[in-house]
């Protein structure tokens, strides 16, 4: 049997090595159009920033090492230009000689990955993506040759933000150009505020609502007509599935534009599997086709396709959560599942919980506060999504929430998780547990909350805001028009409050919950500002479009 694999990075190489471990007698051939195979593409930005100093550490395997250990025939700088699914052949072009040849297969694995968007018009300045070893070589050549380089990063998604951080580490002046109204567009507005602050404090020139129209020697012209001086453009505007040869071969594409596969990663063509960034996944929440370009999924699905080719009995592919994490200037940003913006756009009912837990016990030195947001189905109490931003402890909580979603745990069930605790690692009531308590209070009706973006409308309808923090906290900053009535004076002075719907708030929501419980039992119509003053200020600070009301 002869298996050909198109693409020699994450998904393709995972498929190739797994298939060899299952079948020693099979001939396995890999064609990779780039110059390298099995390289650590997620580490590329950190080589630019010299966090990773040894370039060779990014090159996990070579064609020679793969031949020696796994008996794979790996050909770099060889591009498959067409597929004949009826004849079970591919046409391969040697990019060095320009010659074509036809190769036969019994089984074919498509792992072409994704391709970039259209090139930025113009010339006179390097424009480089950040997707290959050749890319980072080109970027470092520019940075090494200029004492005070100026760089434009086009696109402020996860790769763009990683590029910004590492260009700053090399002493570059960085301008970020983002089409949308904020960086990291999957985040909801109030959750992205700390990232915008960090970029501003680092001196990054963030240009939102515009794009790079063209480049020229010494700079670029933006779509808003402004000129930005630069020596280099890093093109991080995003990618799309590379489906060209699959589409030309008549292999079915799905509604997202990616290659359609079943739960065994089989395409519409007999004997052809597809894995990686070019392929549709099934969304965990709605079961529809989606695109998720994550290395973890690529590796897992490459392995699963090899299992199926070899006839191993395995479970069908698990729907994708889209769990993502990125570091930027000391912050860690993590998200899983759907955002509130996406839920509102889909018309899907949801509850929202904002909390601000610490990375570990506050009495132990070094505790860092984070922002956590849960999105919850109001009927089933299942977790629909989560977002976390902070300086420590984000990754731990993100992983717990991803496992909870995969396992079908309800938000209220987070209260029952027995998580590792010692003062330097967590709290007796971990932030995950605390988010569960808030969710449980909402589910049982023990608390009623209002979101930061609903406050103005509620106040216009006659609601009164009551600040239950201390006098000092209120003096340092308050919601305009709010009444100060500290929590510890609430029972004695609640009669001073007007006969109107009340919105109570503290710094993060915990004292607000206590105030809400007191006032409810004293006969007041009251809601607690979810996430408190911190969430409200982050939401208002961004000035970004508000995504609608939670249900």
C-alpha cells in the first residue's frame, strides 16, 4: 500500500508518523512545498523576539531524520499541483527544477493548511507573513540591518499580537493596523480593554477601523488616507483554507469554504482524507461546520486520519471548542467557546457572569487579579463560552473550563470541582468555584444582575445606581450620578434610598451581591452590577460598539 501526504507540518507529519507506527510495511511519501518540514510554527514569533535563541530548535525533524527513524520519503520544495481521484494519482512539481511528475497513491491525505489573503499592493519595502522559517529569516534580516526599525503589523489577531510583542522586544517601533474596532476581535469589548491599555503603555501605535492600502519605499498608505513610515510590514491579516487543488479535483467543500469531511476525516473522494487548517470542523455548541486553525486540532486529526487509514477502531472526531490562548506584554488572554457578540448575532439566549478572581490566595505574595467571563445557557445551565485576561493563572482556569465544556458540566457544577489548593497555587475557593457560585445564584434566582452595557438604558428608565464601596473607593472614581451608601451602613440607612429600581455595585461584584441580598429582603427592587466597577470601567473605556443585552 502507498500513502501520499500533501503537507509536511503539523497535521501532515502527525498523520505520517502515526501511520508508520501502525503499519511498518506501507510506503509513505510526503510532499511539502516549503523548504522545511515538521517545524515549530507556533514558536516562530518568539525566534523573531529572541525569546527562542537557537533557530535549529524550531526544526523538529528533517527529511533525513524522518527517513532514518520512520522510513518516510519526505520531499521538500515539491508542490502537488493537481489530483486525479479517479486514477488515484497526483501531479507533483519540483520547485527547484520546475519539472512535473505523476505519482500514484492508494490513500491520500490532504494537509495543505491555510493560505494568506491577497497581497498588499505596491513595492519598495519587505512584506512578510509569519508562517514559515523562511518568513522569520526575512524578518530578522531586516531587524538586524536597521538600528531603530519601524514595523507595521497588518492585522491584530493572535498572530499579529504575537508579532507586536516580539517586534517590540527587538527594539522596533510598531504600528498595528486593524480593520475592526479592536484588537483580538474574538474578545468581547470589556474583556479586550486590558490589552489595549498594555499596547498603549508599551508605545504601540494602534490604528483601528482601517487597513493597509498600499506600500512604498519608506512606508505605507492606509485606507483612511494616512501615511505610516515603516521599514517592514508583517502581514497578519488572517488566512483562508488552502483548497485549490481539492476544489479543482472535485472534492466537496463545505459552507465555510473549507474541505468537507466526515467524523473520520474522510472527504467526498474515495481514498482521500483531509486534516488541518484547510478542513472544516464541527462546532461544539451548534453542531455546524466551522473553521478552527489550531495546532492541537491539526495534530490530533492527523493522527486520527492515520488510524482510520490503517483500520484502527477509534472514536469519531470530537466537536471543536476553539480553545485559544495568547500572551501579550505580560498579559495572558484565553478564550473557549462562543463570545457574547457571537451569541447575540445568532440570537441565542444566554446569561453572563463576570468575576475578578486572583491567581492564588491574596495573603500569599504575588497574587495577580484576572478578569473572567462565563457565558451560560439559561435553560440548561451549560457553559457556552468563557474569556479570561490576566497576568497569572489564566491558563490553568482556561483548561479547567475547556474540560468542563467538553464533559458537559453545568456552570453551577463548577462549585463542586475539587481543585488543587495551596496558598501559592490557588485559593480554597478557586476562581472557578467562585464563578460557579455566581452562576448558581443566577440559576436559582438568589441574585439578579445587570450587565455593564445595560446600565445607561436602565438609568434612563428610572433606575438609581447605589455604590456600596467605601468612601475612599467612591472618591477615587465612580459611575456618574451614583449614590454612595457603603455596604456596612446599608441596613441602617436603606430608608434613605429612593423608591425606584436600584442597581448596586462594588468593585468586582461580591459586595454587590451581599448588598443585593440585604436590599431584596428589605423590600427593594434591586439588581447587582455584574463584575462591578472593574467590568463597567473596562467596558466604557474601550468605547467600542455594545453587543446587545444578555437574555
